C-alpha cells in the first residue's frame, strides 16, 4: 500500500471546484468532482484565451507620461489618473477561458455507500469507488501526455449495470455534433471580453479580428450499447465504458494571427482518439504511468510514520489546524502535492504554468 504522503482521498464527492481532484498533461486539464448520480469534469486547455493577435504599442508614450507627471506636480491627481488611463496604459489583458464541463449523468437511482474518491500522486490517476444496490461501481481517470487524451473508465461488478448519458457543457459560442460513439463540440473564443461589474461583455465579431477556434471531442469504448442523440451520447447495458477525450485549438504562436492559422486542430483531435481506441485502455494507461512517474519519482521525502494516513485528507488537514498535533506525513503530502501540480500543469511542449 502506498504511503499516506502519496495520495489524497475523501469520503464524499467534491461540492466545489477547489475540492475537486486535478489532472493534467501540461496542456489539457481536468477537475474531477466524483459525483455519483451526476459526475462533472471541469475542462481546461492551456492556449484557450479570449482576444487575438494585435499590436500593443502605445504611440507617443513618452509625451503622455510627461503630461501625466506634470498634472501630478500641479496637484491634479484625479486628472492625471484619468489622462494616463486613457492615453498611457495599454490594452487590458484578455481572459483565460474554461473549455467546458464533461457531464456524465447516471440513469439509475443510486444509494451509494462505502464511497471513496482519491488521487494517486505518483501515477496521476484519480479513482472513485462506491457500492449501490449490492453492486460495486468504480471509475479511473487520467490524462495522458504521451497520447494527449483524457481516459475515464467506468466499471460495474454486475452485467448490464452501467446506464449513463455523456455530454459537454460549454459557455462559449459552440455547436455540437454526434455520430455513433463520437461526440464533437466546435467553438470559438471571443475576440474581446470587457469587465462589467461582474457581468463580462463578450465580443465575437470585430471586423477582421478573429478569436481562437477550438474543438473538444470524445469517443466511448464499451461492451454495451451507445446511442447518439442530438446533444449527448447514451450508454446502456454495459459492464464497462471508457471515455477518451481530447481538445485542441488553432493557436500557433503569440505573434501569429489565428485568422491565418494552418493548424489542422480538428484532424489532430480525430487522430488522437483513433490512436487511443486502437491502443486500448491498458496500453494507454501503462504509457501514462511510465511517463508521469519518471518525473514524480525523481524525488522522495520521508519524515517518519504517521497514524493519520487512514484519515480523509480534508479531515486530516482540519484536525492538524485545530489540534496542532504532529503529523509529519502531512508535510510530505503537501510537498508531494506541490510537485505533482507542477508536473501535471506544465510540460516541455505546453504553455508555462
């Protein structure tokens, strides 16, 4: 059994983003909530931003600076502020955007017991397990850097026990297409987002300026049946089902307009999923573990044994903060979690974290 400094675990699903379990391969990220009747995965893509390539140079900046300074010297601070904001400051930074949410809804009534949700920091695999109506259900999720896909496998102990719908919810301008076991969401990011007292204003059409286009696509491999509906895929009569998901956009470089992008981001998504389906879950998983663990296992830390390893992580932290009793392995866990997030959040071919 792994040391308590190498995994996070909880006895209930996440109720907020900060409680979800993070997975990532540097470019694609997911937050696993572990819901029983409705599972939610918050999805991110590291290059999906609002805005578009354009010049940020402010003309006559020196002169504007001098005039603003003179207003300050004349004790006209409000005028100086307004003048410099209008003439000296550049365009505001654009917004990093959430790709969407993978929503998986069980069509069976669940009364879960013996629930456990955990994240193995050494392998970057999140698991969910529980029992309902004398049937054991388990899930396993990871995001592979070698294969550039998210893999989420659902398994039930009994035959034909899995029955769920899967879809992607996206707040950006997008459209959905389904065919057989394939779900495709194509979207475009705004060219500009303006803050408006907590209610941002999104601009999608702006002359020749064009926002980033993106695709999020998944396929389902199962021993059951898959029916394509207008906005979701429905899995029935299954003992196992694996969702392979990937995402890509047409961003190429900060100094190149996406309007001139030649990147075949849609073809890239299709090729990744075809490759994962052909390799199979066990092979994709093995390559993922080898890739991630070679970085994680470069460092180890041991501050002695702990009696708190069998305590859920949230309760363990709460107990430590309120009792201040020694828990050496908790220090190790936090150290390892920081390293884990660095590996999952930024790789050699991704954007800086």
